[in-house]
């Protein structure tokens, strides 16, 4: 599904969407931290997905700043794993992040 058409509520699981690229240490740190915290995510590599790259540019002043994370319509730029988890819990009270 293209990034612009992404529906985070589709299906049975709601997941934060991580826009990332290979070689990005901030992306690696975030992805590792969320896996360690057992937070299920959807990951879109902006180098392999032109729509994902266009979305990241649209929310970052034309820059491909990653990681960019979307949680139920809320965009976080270069967040910590804890910030992503906190936003997820805020958006979906009582929902587990696993």
C-alpha cells in the first residue's frame, strides 16, 4: 500500500509506521529499541518506496528526515522508542503495544 494511502486502522492490528532508510543509525536505534520493547510496527524503506519518500518530504519541509514515525495520524520526527510507545498508548488507551 502506498504511504499516502496507508490506513493504520486496517486489519486487526494497529501499528506505528516507521519511515526509515538503510545506513541511518537513528533509524537502526529506533527500530532496535521498539523491537526490544516488543512494539509491533510497520516499516517503510524510503529508498525502496517513492510514495513513502514523498510522504516524508511532505511532513519535513522537503527533507527526507528519518526516522519519521506516524501513530494514528500523529507524526513524530526522530523520536525515541519511548516517545513512540507513549504516543501509541495515548492514542489507543488500553491497547497493548505488542
